[in-house]
């Protein structure tokens, strides 16, 4: 986790994936699948493995981001 935060995304956080109940690290969020896949490829080259998770639709911006 610390390596991912230091090298790629300081606000990465551990999570439990809803689709398969496996532990994962959410590193980033994107507005398009294409950009997510490009970042997945970049992480794969630099970390060794990454995948794009399921889509989460946020209908309202969280107050912490306003």
C-alpha cells in the first residue's frame, strides 16, 4: 500500500471488491474506461499487475470534493 501511495496515488485506499469479495487497492478513478485501461497498462508495466474494476456511478459530488 505504501509503495502504491508513494509512487502513484497518495489517496489510494484498501477496499473489498463487491464483485468477487477479494481485497484490492483502489488507486484512481476515471471518467472513461479507456483512460482507466491506459492507467491499468501503465501500472502493469511498473508494478507487475493491475486491473480495471467495476463501474461506480456517483450521481452527486461528495461534499469533501466541493
